[in-house]
C-alpha cells in the first residue's frame, strides 16, 4: 500500500513559533531538538526551550514553539539509527 503524499509547508514567525504540515511522524522531541518525518524527508529542528504545542498526525500538522537555532532537512534514510520502531505517539500510548 502506497502512502499518500501530503503537501509539506513550514511557516515560522520570528523564529519563536512554527507551523509544519505534511508531517508523517514525530520521531523524537525534547527541549533541545525535534525530529520530524515529513513527506519531503526528515526535518531536524534544534534550539532551546522547544516544545510541540499542537500535534494532529491525522492531518499531518504540528505546531512548535521555542528558540529556533537550526532547521535541517535530510533524506528519509539519512537519520541513521535515531528512528525507533513505530511512531513516538504509538510508543507513548502502548
């Protein structure tokens, strides 16, 4: 079964708040880094005091807040062993 490609957008406001669409999975997050799997590859957000303020994986939307320092894209396979089996949300609610 082939996954439907969602449109990916990234909107930042003053490097403090962001809205991201086309999110397939939240791989990991803490106050210093958020790792998202998007329809256009892996997105790593680094900074300080980061947190996910809204998450709707059904729509592929994530809102994040904090002090953004870097945003980096990589292809699906480039994040090495950081990704664990199953999504973060599924692992949290097992």
